C-alpha cells in the first residue's frame, strides 16, 4: 500500500483554515467591542505578530520536505 506524503498536508490545511477563521473572528471582536485606546491597539499588534510568527515558522518547517514522495507499507503477514 502506498501513502503519499502530501496527504498529511490536508489536515494541516484544514487546521490552518480553522485558525484563520478564528483569527478573523477574534480581530473583529477586539476592534468592534473594545475601547479605542492604545491598549487595544497594542493587543491587536501583538496578536497579529504572534499569529504571523507561528504561520511563518510552520511554513518554514513544511517547506523543508519533499511532499511528492511516497511511503510503502507492506501489510503482508508472511515472515
């Protein structure tokens, strides 16, 4: 049985999509319902910087691999 490595990118993409939607949801609520002062601006900047660092770090880690390779799994019970 052959499993291609790029199959593992599908859960990563789904997880990234969930994080992206949650980030927009959080940013909307920070902007809409917080007081307009320097504290909320600093919170938004810190949040976006932290999210950017996590995204860039994960992309650097992912780009180091050749995702077109396959893994061969032998399911034979014969020794």
